C-alpha cells in the first residue's frame, strides 16, 4: 500500500535497494488535491543547485496530485545527485515531473538550456535499456513537439537514463526534419557529456523556462486515449486541444447537455443530430455526455447510455478500458482490494454498449427503458426496413416485422411517458454497409411516427455527403425543427498535422482536381502523403516515419480481392483487439504489416501512419471512377448507384484513418494476369500523382 510522507518529512531519504520503477500515473494512488503547477518542481538551475535535497523533495511532494509510495520518493532522491553533477555548468531551467496530459504521465525531468529542450526518462536501478523504455522517451519528445506550443520550433533531445547500465551512448544522431533527435541511452556518468553536446547543437534564441512551462498545451488524443481518460473520470476538455482555430468539443457537448436539461424540464421528447467531418470527435462528444451523466450518481434520473453498432470499435474500446483499469488497480491497490478482470469487464460493458443488444432488450421487454438519454454512435449505419425485417425473421423469429431500425429504436424511447432524448452522432459519407438507412431513415421515422418530437439538426445535414436535404425539408413540415451550428464539428481532431485532410479526400474522390491539388499542396509540409507502386517501398516508408510507440498498419478495401496476389488477403478478417492494441512483437498486431484492416474493421478508429493499398475495385478511367467487384474469374462493373456510393465511402473511410501521414500503394498489375491488367491500375496512379502526391 502507498504511504503518505507529507506529515513527517525526514531530513534525508535513503536510496532503497536497487529497483526498477516505471514511474507514471499508473504507479500512484488516487488524487488527493488539485495540481496548479505544470510540474512538481521548477526552478532556475542555479537556484536548484543551492537547494538541499530535502527542500527539493519537499516541493515535489507538496505539488503532487497523489499519495506517494516510498519507492517513488526513493526514485526522486536517486535522481537528484545525477542531475546536480550534470548541470553545474548549465545556465537554464529544471523541471521534475512535468505534466504530459495526453499520455496521462509525467516526464521525470526536463532541462531547458539555451534553445534546446532535454526531456529525461529515468529508470532508477535499471541495468538494461529496454525497447519499451526507449519508446517512452521518444513519446515524451514527440508529445512536446506536436502538442506543446512553446516546443513546436525548438530542438528536442530526449534521453533514456538507466542508472545502473554499464554502457552509454557517446553522441547524438542526425535529427528528424521536425528537430527531434533520436533518443540517446546513458547511465548517470554519461549524462554530462551528452548535455554539453546538446547545448552545442541547439541553435537559436534562448527559451524562457517559466514561460515555456506555462505555454498552451493542445493535445489531440486518439479515440482509445480519450475513452480511457473519460472512463477514469477526466473530461474531454482536459485532454483535447482548445485553440481558437479548432471547434471545441466541449461547446457541442455543452449544447447537447442544455437540450437534454430543457427536454427534462419541459417534459418533451427530442432527437439531436451531431455532425462532423471524419475524425472531428463525434464519438468523444457522445462519450463525454455519457460520462457527465454517469458522474451525477447511480440514481441519476437523466442517466445516458452510449450505444454503438460498430462491433470492432466496441470491442477495441472495451478491451482498452479493461486493460487500462487492470493496470491502474495493479499499481494503486493491494492485491486483495483489486477487482477481478471479469468484474471490470462487466462495468465497462455498461459504459459502452452494443446497440443491437439494447435493441434486443427492447424487443423482449415491452416496457419503457430505464434510460432517458440514449446516444447512437454512427447513427447513419442504422438498418433500413428491408434489412431489419430480414434479420428479425431469420435471427429472432419475428415474422412480418415492418419497421426500420430507426423507427424501432425511437419507438422504444417513445414508450417513456415523461421525457426522452435521442442523440445521433453522424458521419458524412460514411455509409459502407448494404442496408444502412442513413440519416434519412431517422428523419423519415420522425415524420411518419413521431411528429411531436423536437428535432435539433446541424445545418450541415443538408450537405451532399449526408444525403439528408430532402428528408429535412419533409420533416420540417410536421415537426419542431431547429438548426444549430454548434451541433457541427468542422475541424478534424484526428489528423492534428492537417485539419483539412478530410477536405482533400472529399475533393479527390469527387474529382475536384483543382481544389484537391491546392489543398494537398498546403498539407504536404505537415502531413506527408506519398505514392508508390512498390509494396515493399511503401512498408519501408511507413516504418521509417513512425517513431516511438506510434502505431502503423496496412488498410485495404473489403472489395480489394486481387491484392491477394501480393500477399494482402482481405478475406481473412483481422481480430481488431489484437490488430489495434497488441504490441509490435505480436504477429497479429498492425505493426507487422501482414494483415490488412478493411473499412469495416477500422471505421471509427485510427492509426498514426497508414499504408493505404488501392486495388482495381475502384479505378480511375476516362475522367471518372469505375466501380467494380471481383467474382472468381474477373471483375464485374457495379452499376447500382447505392453500391457505388458504398464503395466510394469505403475509400473515404480508409483515406481518413491516419493521424500523421500515409503512403498510398497502387500496384503495377501484371500483363500475364487478366485479373490484374496494368490498365486497371495505371489510371488511378496517374490521377493521384497528378494531384501532387509525393512519388517514392
């Protein structure tokens, strides 16, 4: 059990027996008070050198958010003499336990010297440099570079320091284009010469350490990171960017909360449509609302439930939350006090539920649901009447079922006699399954069956990619419809290097050559998009660009059947948990670049770097897209407009999954293979190259 040391502080803390410590938030207990400073300790190096160890450690414990273990305090006391010896010649600033909100961790030590930033990851008592520890040093440096405003233009020199290691690096490698140097490995004695070299390599004006520490931090968490933070009772606002140029997720979440409260106060029923470009954070808004309602207490009369029909997303988020909670409890609780993994999984299932399980419960139970508020993620994927009726007959034994999924789900909520709110999170151009009703299915259900409901829509629902303009016009004649701009998230949070990626993808797929080329030119400096006809080159490119624990993988359309000749078989369905969450040493993980995720496995999720593979199912011919499906011995044209739209949307999904950059691989084909003729691929390659993608 952790022991608090704040009430009785000894004059000297002895270094415990040699131990390894992975020191981050998971190794601490529950928070005891609010942190106001960006670090547990900060001072000019000259002032630090004049202070005693007890004074430094006293400040660190005074600022700590958490009750501390004796091992944590021992680790700090072991770091102090190493830092003192290595910084006696430096005029700069020193920080211990600098906060990194997105990663949910703290950098052990940061030294600001001249124009350089040196984050140090300590492994006290460690004799070996482990890959995970090295990646952690990378991650800290990249997080500062990407999300900490005062670090954007500064050179960054990350260090992994294992105190008992027998070897040490003697110099720095060539920095990457963004000014981040590959981490060096050293022991205590090796720190001084590496710091001297870093100061010599850092050019430019000196950094004001105090201003640097308080500079704006604008993180863009992955959906997995955000879900973990919310489940641990942090807010979206605490972990996501808040610059004036990005629409704040909290603004939309707050507006939806106001609508919920108004419906409750007036005894009304309402449906709310929240729209957004791919990666804008629609799912985060839903999770935030569900979390806020959960935190009001178990008996909260306005409890919200988050529902998703995206099976891979549900599986990945649930498993990520379970693993995270198991890790947290292992670090903060005695073994006897820890919950069983199965019990944790049961709680997580209540936080993120399958819409199909919720629907089936409404089918079995004719009574009103307990929930006043339901949040449907990717609501455009709800089934139309034909698919719902076929499913009910085949799988549930219900004959003559005559409702679409939106009709039935709204009907369940309409059973409440007091009030209810349905929140639909909607992605434009995201329909990829046969039988999806789209947003029109929800609006038609309101018009036909629930005209007394209040309807709140984003004005963007009239855009072509949502295909809901006529349905909105129709429902407006009978329902109470209010259009509100706060219900649209127009800036991508996924591609933090390029907020306009979704605009480029839209223009490229819509064959708007001039605007697509212009947008791509603006993107390439910050968001690399490469184009190649060699799969091995594509894989090497993606490995070379990924740093630290940045995740990468291969994606392909589910119709890309002839990529099988190149070792990419989309018929083999990947396990999303292994693919998205497992480590690089696991052959089932995305890191191995062997198994490709299709639009069905990756929709709603993301990677840092993507190898996008393009087959002949959608090809550029004679100035337009040609849509095709493969049947045993050759390609057949897809002529139904609906199925063409599904294929186009599949490529839209795949092209918007990368947070930091992607390489597009278009095969050369083979004259000897009639199913892979070069002409099937050449037009697509030439079109993409003409837009300005970098050829490799």
